[in-house]
C-alpha cells in the first residue's frame, strides 16, 4: 500500500461510495410502508460497506484492515440478499 495514504485513495472505497448513492436513489421509489423495513435495511447494508473499508484502513495493522474488509464483504452479501428479496417481491 505504497501510494495509499488514506481510505480515500482506495478504488474499492470510491466505488462503494458510488454504490451507496445508487442505492439511495433506487430506494427512494420503494413503497412508503417499507421505509422502516427493507428500505432501511438495504441502506444500512450499503453504508456499512464503505464505512468498514474506511475503519479498517484507519487501523494500524494489516491484519485488522483485512478483518474489516471481510466485514465489508459480509455487508455486500447482505445487500445482495436484500436486493434478491426485493426482486422477488417486485
């Protein structure tokens, strides 16, 4: 990680920030009765991805950074599952 000074230098963090913006745009059109259900859960999962990348990058050890990347991957899988659920519910 020679040229990487902060999490803002990581492409994966940048792309995950873009993903959060897309998720917020998409979920704006969800039914109002889902605001505290799937909409909230999807947004939280999406926000968790760049948040964990940033937190891990801010740690002092590569081992901790890797652990937070695994957490971000878990949030990514959670988000994917929720999107499949939305697709099934139309």
